[in-house]
C-alpha cells in the first residue's frame, strides 16, 4: 500500500533469496536462521512484520530482532490518527499508542514508532554502557521511554571497532 512497507518486506526477504556464492566465506543462501539488526525508529516495522506476517506463516521461526538506539530523542512520534494510514493489525495498536507530555507535533495521544520497536524486538542495545544507564535514569534522559526500557532491559555496547 505504500513504499515504506515494501522496504521492510524487502529487508525481510533478502536473507531468504540472496545467494552469496561469490563469497569465499559463505556459499549459499542465508536462509531463515538470522538475526536482524534494526537501527533507530525508522526500522520499527521490521519486528512488526516478522511477528505479524512471517512467523504466523512458519517463516523465520527462530529469527530474532536486535534494536539499537543511537539517539532516543528521535522516536518517530506522530498523530494517533495516522495509525490507520499504516494499514497494520489492530492487535499491535497498543505497542504504537503513546501519551506524552509534549505539545509537538501535537498534544497528547500519539503513535510512537520507537516504543513499538522496543516492545516488539528481542533485544535492545545502545551505543555505550554509559548511554544505557543514562536512558534508564528518568524521563528527561530517557525521553519518556525510560519506564519501558526498564521493563524490556537495555544493554550498552561500546560503539566502534576494537582492531586488537
């Protein structure tokens, strides 16, 4: 129904169809035993599609989603009326539903894509152990998602690569 949905479905289809026979390390399809890494609120529909379309049809039964928060201030908050435009199952509405203390972009009830991704993913990560602690410290640093993160848990990993 919209181009955004096609991008998420393409990301979920890729491991099932990409043949990596040109790689010296891997020479077959990825298959269905995969871990999807989702970054920031823009990828919130990935765990939704995995749980609502793929797993009920016996696809990706062991697949997991790791969600990594880089900046919790950018959550994808929109008017709650927009939920209907997403063409999603009502069963997931509570994952999107969010009442906050901010007047922008509009007052009170909204949909919050990051909240959904936190609730529907299998593991929540962020870019450092310090940032993980900071996000749990209260609504100011956790930008009103601190209570949800306390329930789901969050792990900080060091951002970057250790070449040693």
